């Protein structure tokens, strides 16, 4: 029995057996389950971010430093003489 059609040289369609279809279906289901479980429970776990440390108090009572939103001391370097003369 030949698998080709004499006039066109094309191969005849041979349907996949039930056993092979079942194997393909089971492999697809197992792959889908593996992907979903990997997304839900990633390997090595997820690194949790530690809880933030308590914020320093906001500036109150006229304070200007050591609080959130306070001023910072900035040291300004003197301008070099060559840049000042331009």
C-alpha cells in the first residue's frame, strides 16, 4: 500500500490514533497545570519586602532640622579663581 497519490505526489491524510490523541491531550493538561502552579508558587519563593521602619516625625514646633521636610546643611565649595574671572 502506497502513502502517495500517483497523480499529485501528495501524501494521504492519516488521522492520529485515539491513543496518540490521548497522550497529546494529557501532555497539554500536565503542561498547563505546571505553568499555573509555577506562576502561583514560584521556585525558591518570593522575596518579601520587610516592613518599613517608622518614619521620623514631621517638622513641628518650628524645628528646621532632624525631621522629614526639614532643611539640610549644604557645604558650598568656593569657586575656582579661573572660573570667577571669566
